[in-house]
């Protein structure tokens, strides 16, 4: 087993100077972005018949039955999404749930690569994640993930872009205040893949991260790249113990 500090196990440290650590959100005051939505949007999420993400869920159900049941029973997927990203021994790096699905699609099924935001990949991911809905997010206690999580935490606190803002400033320091009339959420990754009314569709956590970076006029992180993966690991660790909401709905 490679050590946590091995070159192949950990990405390079951030080259930019990181500021002093922002005060993290205490666990007993954490709140889902669901709590900051209008009653109508909350009702849309809670009613499976009204939740527009269910179109992707049903697509994922059919794809899972056709592609995945040779190896996996649907019932065996309970709790899986709550434990990702996780270490992959074959690639000697962590994989997000979406990356794991894409990897299985190629290696196990002989299918073509599934790029980020591919409709089939999102459908399978949202169906698998649904099996863990309501379960607490439980990142693996794996030492090989520590340097990746630490890198993600540094990215979360790093000021960047023309607006010179960090994720932590918005989602910890200014959480609960308003920006353009909307409440700034604490930014917990509890419901991905997620349906956003703004998108009129389902998207991944990495798509949301890219949107935030564009919002502060920073260079978006490459999809499925090391930095995006590290930030996702940190965000899931930050939300540890909170219930998974997939498929969530947001404005």
C-alpha cells in the first residue's frame, strides 16, 4: 500500500500563497442550502412527483438495469454515494462517484468514455446517489485521502479571481447574508447531482464549482482534474454527518 506522502498518491501542493485559515462553520450550526430556499422550491424537492430531477433518476434506473446489474444489485448501492470520493487502487488516486461510474463504463462494460456532465453519466450518478438519500455523509477514514483533502481545504480558503474572493469568505464568513436578493448558503455539498432552476437541468458538484469560479472572475478548474477532485473531497469532509439529499433542487 503506498504511503500518504508518496508522489503517486498525492498531488503537488498549491503554488499560490494561502491566507490564514478562515474560521470553519461549527458542526452544530451547519445548515443545508435547502433551508434557505423558498417554501415552493423546498416543496418541489420533497415531492418526488414534482421534483424535475426525477427524469434523470428514471433514465439512470434504466441505464443501471442495462449496464450495471451484472456486477451490482440496486440494494447494494445504499450508502455508496455517502462514502465518495474514495481511493481507487488501480489508478492510485481518489475518484469521485462520477469518475468511478465513468471508469466502470469503460473498463467493465467496454463503453466509450463518459465526459463530465454527460447525460448518461449524470443519470447513473443521480440514481446511485438516490439509494443513499437520508444517510449521513461518511467520508472514508483513509490516510491516502488526507493530502488531497488538505489541498482541497487550501483551495477553499484561497482568494482568487478579479474579485479576490475565496470560497470560505462567501460560504463561511458571509453565509446567511444576501447577494443580489438571494441568501448566501453555507455551501455544503449534500445534494449532488443537483437540479438547478437556473440550469433547467441536472449538473454535478464540479459544474457548480466552475460556476462559482466564473462568478469571482477566476479561471475555472479543469473538469475531473486533480484540483476539482481535491476540492470535492474537502467539501464532502466538511459536510460529514449531514444527510445526503440527492436529488436536491436549488434555485
